[in-house]
C-alpha cells in the first residue's frame, strides 16, 4: 500500500492509527455487532461514543465547566451566521478583524443580520501579516469581536493573543484547533470545522461560554440556535454520528501522544524544518512575515510561475500531493496539520533541496 504525503488544506490527512482503528471497528464496534454508521443515535452504544468524545475533548483542551461543547453540522461557514444571530442580539453590533477570505466571509455574512465594523484589515499586503489590534479599537457596545485565529489560505496565526479587554472574543479555529494549547477562558466562543485538524468533513465543533447561549434573535431558525443543541447534548436531531466517532479516535490519539502540549512540540519541530529551509533557500521563500507565521499552513513561492508549476508537477510524482497554493495567492502551500508525520516534512524539504539544485 502506497500512502501519499497529503499537504491538502482540508479535508486533510488523518493519523494512520486512527484510520486503522476505524477499519478494525468498521463491521463491529466494541462488540455491538454493528458499524458506528448503523447505530441509532439514540442507542446507549452511540451515547457512550459521543459522551466519551466530549469528555476526551474537555480533558485534552482543558475546557472549563462553564463552557458548553457542541458537535454540529454545516461547516465553519454556518457559524458565520450562527454567531451574529446568537451573540449579536444585545446591541446588534459586532467587530471583525479582516485577515483573509474566511474572515471576510464571516464579516459579510454577519452584516446581513447586525451592524458590523471591520476594525482592521491586512488586505493591503495580500493578508501576509496580522494587523495590530487591541481594545482601544473596539466599537463601543460591540457584542463581540471576531478573529480568525489561523488563516488557512494565507498562513498567518495569532502567535500572541490580542487584548480586547472585556469584549467577548469569538474565534474561528478551523485550521489550528488541537494544534496548540489555548486558554479557553480568553474566548467567548470558539468554532472549528473538523476537516482540517480533527476528523472528517461534516462535523463542526463549537465551544461556547454558557452565558452566551440562549440570547438568540427571536426569528432564529431552531437549528441555528445554540440553545437547541446545547440543551439536547448535540442530539436535537441526528448528529453526524460517524464523524463524531472519528473525532473521538483523534482525541484519543492526541491524549496517548502526551496531550496537546506534546502535539504542539511536534508541530513546532515540523514547521521549523520547513521555515528554516525557506529562510536559507535561494529559490523558495515564505510569503508571511516571520512573527505571524502559522505552524499549520505554510505558503511559499519561487520567483517564477513556471518553476512553481514544475515544482508542483514533480512533487506530485514523488508522492507529495496537494502542494498547489490557493488560487488567490498562487505558488505553493504545505498544510502540515497534526496528522502529518515529521518524516513527511523532512522528505518534502529533501525534495525541495534537490529541486533547487537541479533547477
Ligand atoms: C476551511 C475553513 C472554513 C470553511 O469551513 P467549511 O467547513 O468548509 O465551512 C472557515 N474558516 C477557516 C479558517 C477555514 O480554514
């Protein structure tokens, strides 16, 4: 079996151990005589799976008791409207920091429901840095401020958390969830699509402080109200049962590895291998200012479109797939999420060195 090194931004690699475990349990999970896919979500077998998923997540992320965990559907993109409908109903205004396509989409969607202010943007330099933001920039009365913690397309990441004072911070952590330890209490609400760093597409994780739930606008659809899901243990309707099960296996994998701090150490090591090479190369260079670099998504370019195309073409033949950059940035992007082994990055860098020598 030849498995490739998949540098896709998402859906992306899953840990091999997780896939093998899922394979083993495919026809008979835990002596139930059924695949998890076949289980009623109301069965005690499935209840045990979702309960364990939540318990493991609370443990590895150190989620405080006054935060609710919800496993939802609709992707991170559905959160772009759920957040303003639920959290923006007090003063009907919120602030957004525009650091890329996803932040822009979150902002645009919120603008359909409440008054929004883009308090800062890095669009002037193709989102290659994070604009400095702090509490003095918050609009008086803003119900929350929204930031995209890791910008998947542009490869920026908040390496220091901005200080927004008492304003509730809502953050999109789709592409960095579980990659580093975070102090949950600094956030009002965290959301993340699973398909980058947590599991298969189809699950969206929401972690929300209790007091922010239950204040939705009157006409909020029941499925878009956090109260519906938090009161029903993510089981108001049929949840994405199999996806949540895979997430549980990923949480176990991280726990057995030594938890998120151990995971983070590996991520730092992996990213350093790639950034060190980019900083020393005469052909390749990273596109992001060093202080805002992401550990998860590493965009890079050469000075020639032909060389970029040739590199992507040749890397594919060597078993390094999905290295093409986002269409708005061009060049290349290596997404090196939790499941990418160190060896995958080492081999990629060895290949890049060869490519540089030969071209
Ligand atoms: C991928 C991504 C999204 C979109 O996620 P969907 O699950 O496809 O809706 C939103 N925000 C960020 C930061 C992402 O990386």
